[in-house]
C-alpha cells in the first residue's frame, strides 16, 4: 500500500506518494529541512495520518541522526 506525505508549500496543498514508509519519512524530513510545512505522513488522508506534532518529533530524531553521521 502507498504511503503519502501531505504538505503545504507556497499556499498550496500537496500529496507525494511513496512505496515504503521509510521513503515517506525521509522525504518528509527533507521537506521540513527546506522549511516546508509537512501536515502528515500516512496511508490515507491527512486526517488518518501521523499528525504534525509526531512528524516534528520524527524530524528532530532525523536531524540528530544526520548530525551524528557527519
């Protein structure tokens, strides 16, 4: 089943589709790293997704891991 990243950029809502949850999470973190507002990650609509607060915690862990790998 597809994984979706729901995000908002320049006032427009977007949904990007990925085959694996890890790919969706990586994409969401890269978007957030660029300052783009990620609204959710999941298999369905934004309402059924991991919400912004949880996405922010995932992004914090991703940043921490990225700094360790440098």
